[in-house]
C-alpha cells in the first residue's frame, strides 16, 4: 500500500515539534497575562454556521470549504476558521448572560481547500483570540499589542502591523456603493476575478494582488471619507490607544478583510521572511456577528496567527527552547548484565523527574555514546564501569566533555543538582 499524506497536509515530525510546542507554550502564557481562557470547539460544525456568518460570496464559502453529508444527510464542514465557532459557543453556553464580556483563545487545525504553496496549506493551524462583549477602542489596541508582544516573545523580530477601518455595517454598504461607482469606468480593465467581485463582494477588489487592479484601486479616494462620525471617532481612539501602548503601526487605507462579518477595525501583521504569502496573522472587529446569530448587539474583536507561517518566520531563529533535546540523561551500558540495572535505574530517575533513556538495540558502548551524542542529550552515565569499582557510575557532561565518577547512592541527588546548574547556566 502506497498511501501518503494528502496534498496540502503535513506530518509534523518530532524534529520540528519543539518549535510548535514552544510557540504554543509562549502563546498560552501570554494569553493568560491578558485574561484569555482556552476554548476548544469541534473541528466539524454545521455548514450553515460558516455560510451564514463568513458570507456566501467569500472565497472561503464559495471555493474552499471541505463540506460533506453525514449518514443522517446533515451538511457538515471542517472548520475553515474559528471565529464563528467561538461566537456560537459564546451563545450556546450563555456567556452573554453569565458574563457579558468573555475572552477566549484557541489553538488548532483549520481546513481550506486552497492551492498549496509555501505558507499555504489545506490543513493549517491557527492560534487565535476572541474578546466578545465590548466596543471599547482600547480593546482593539490591547489585542493588537497582545499579537505583537506574542510575536516578539516567540522571537519573531520586526513584524509589520497595518491597520484600517471598514466602518460599521451601514458605512460598509455606503462604501461598497461608492466603490462600485468609482470603479465602474475602469470595469473592463479589472482582472476577471475582480470583475466578478465587483458585484458580488466589491471590497475584495481592494485585496487583489494583480498589478493592474492595484494601480486602479490605489487611485481611489480614501474609504475613510465615507465613515460615519462614530466610526471615525472609534478609529481615532484606536490609534490613540496604540500610541499609549507604544505599538508601531501604519494605516493602510486599502486593507480589507475577506469575510463579511468584519466591521470597523481591521488589521494585518506581515513579515518579510514569508515571501508572497506574507501575512503572519490578521484580525478585526465583528460587532454584528453575535446579533446575526440571534444574540444581542455585541461588540467583539479577535485575531488569528498562522502557526506554519510563524514557523517559517522563526526558522532562522534557533533558540535553546526550540533545539534542546528533551532527554537529560542517557544510561549507556558496557556489558549485558548492566542492562537490567540501568533499566531499573532509568525508572527511578524518571520518577524523580529526570528524563532518561537507555539502549534498546543491544548496541556496543561506542555506538550507544554516538546515539546519545546525536540525540543531543545533556549527560551520559556509563553503568558497569569502572570494572573494579561497581559502586561508582561514570558521568559525562556532553556539553563540556568532562567525566567524573559518582557514588551510586548519591547519583539521583547529584544528577538533580547538575541539571539545576545546567538550567541556571543555559
Ligand atoms: P485569515 O483567517 O484568512 O485571516 O487567516 C489568518 C492567518 O492564518 C493568516 O494570516 C495566515 O497566517 C494563516 N492562514 C490562513 N490561511 C492559511 C493557509 N491556507 N495555510 C496556512 N496558513 C494560513
């Protein structure tokens, strides 16, 4: 049987998983500092959840969802994103009644049937947050600051934050009408996709990467001219709050978000290491989503970062956290009879919190040492040596190459001390 992974999906191998775990750990810690709690929603949802909220004329709903019928003929989709699921959970579990304001974070796989390329997968992973229940512009700034701080903590230097406002739903309608009027004369010069977008979802014309379309759209009057006073003021307040937090940003008048539910603040974080798919993450307000799902009018904002792209941006950055072996100690044995002893000792050491490995391939001492070195273990204990003093264990520090003899009875205590020293000096 020659079965391989599906196109656009990946096995994440142990050699790479450290970076994933490191990113997830830093994210969890950082989110906790800002008061976010983890929410795990199902990977499958009723298709209607996405079609009704993301929008019928968006790329995700039109082309990218993995949708199937289950045995009971229900229409089900693999989640292409998590915001709609989080809003569903907020209402389903009555957070609107219990708390009003709730902050959630999620980490997990999303599915979109796109043409795979560097940084674009069919199963990809997002780390995201949603703060539901407030219209406060300081929350917009806080969430952007959180995203930037998280990237810095992960070790991704110089991310670019671009912000814009799309206005409220009323403004969006007005802006869409104006966009169509302003683009009408150049309709035939737009690319084929934009000609379709023109009537179906004109905002997406602003998102087009085609050179010609860009030339046309960048001559359009700023969308900001059409904002209502409240949305103008909100955007002003967001910028002021970003300045208070000392978050660097640029305003991009043409930045839009592809999904229907976005209103007011929209933002995108890019990084130069990424190439053509340069967005590390994106987010924005969605003040109508909860009411569209039959809840009350509820202000909300969130963002999602793409983990695969974080890994790409991080690939030059090798840190202790992403490269260190998880094994503290390898017990190598010279003779077969020492094997049973090391087998028992490994169990004792693990109980004491020391990550230990032994040989299961009946290898020579030399090749055990080679394997330990290759795996990047911190220390190797040689059991069964020295021959004339079986009460001693030889311990080799693989970093410095230094060897010493340690009394068997003191070994666990000594190992703990050495590992503490190792951590302190790392
Ligand atoms: P979006 O929900 O489309 O705004 O996506 C938010 C972030 O998720 C993007 O900025 C990317 O980092 C990541 N992302 C979205 N789609 C993909 C994909 N197909 N493959 C990998 N990452 C993706």
